[in-house]
């Protein structure tokens, strides 16, 4: 497919390998991001699920936070899933610390409570169609600011948004066999 591009996958913690498998399946080159030099020459980046607090701390410690924020502000396409969405959010409803904070939305962490911490469902995503969604101690988007496109909702909660070069999902597209979200992201590049 697109042999001309290289996508970085943030690989400091969490479910990054599964995103690499998806990219491999689509024939797209990828590189694991573990230090700031790894950011050189990437055409897009994926922020995987995991634990946003740990990921945020590691981004600072490894010196990745500032350069990555600048790259995203300057238009680097980013696909953020679950904890990745929390990293991108400008506001976090139930956390005093924000991280990359380039996506003008308010997210709520662990938003579905303990009982419904993890569940699967299928819902429509704008531009993509019906998609099998896997939620694991997931956030949802509580509020969006101007210019943010809402791509999907589940039970009236926003679970997928797009703002310019930033695609944020509350669920885990890498844990399904469906590559259509990764394909859509690659087409954004
Ligand atoms: N609960 C995690 C957090 O708050 C996100 C969970 C996930 O990425 N699956 O960071």
C-alpha cells in the first residue's frame, strides 16, 4: 500500500504491539518511539491505550513530551486510542494533570465505572461505517470545543472525535480484526 510513509508508534507502555501488527497488515512501515530521536522523519504517530498517567510521566522523563506536542501543533497526524486520547485531551474532567493537551475536548477517565469497566459493542463511525468497538476501562469525551467533529457515540457518550490532524478514540481499534480505522488514519496523511 503506502510504502512512502513511516508511522511512529509510541512504545513506552501499553498496547503498542497490536497497532504495529495492524500497520504491518496494511503494508505500512512503522517505528517504535522510545526516545525523542525516534520522532525524526515520521509522517504520523499512534498513541496506544494503556495507563495515561504512566505514559505521561514517561513522555516527560524521556524528553518526548515537548517535541511531540510541537509536532502535533504543527500538523503531524495523530491517532490516539483510549489512554492516548487522555494524553491528547486539553482537559481531563477527573484528573488535575493534563499531558500533551492539543485536542480541544474534555475527557472523563474510567468513565463507565467498575461494573461496566470493559465491554464490546458495534456502532457507526462517520466516514468509516459500522465498527466493532472494544472498551477497556475507557474514557469518553464529555465536551468538545468549536471545530471538533464528533465521529461516533455509544449510549449518548462521545467515543470518537476528529480535530484537524488529530483523531481520538475511546476504544481499542487495534484489538479487532478490522483495519478500517488504521486505513482511514493513513489516508489522513
Ligand atoms: N484507564 C486508563 C487511563 O485512565 C485507560 C485505559 C486504556 O487505555 N484501555 O489511562
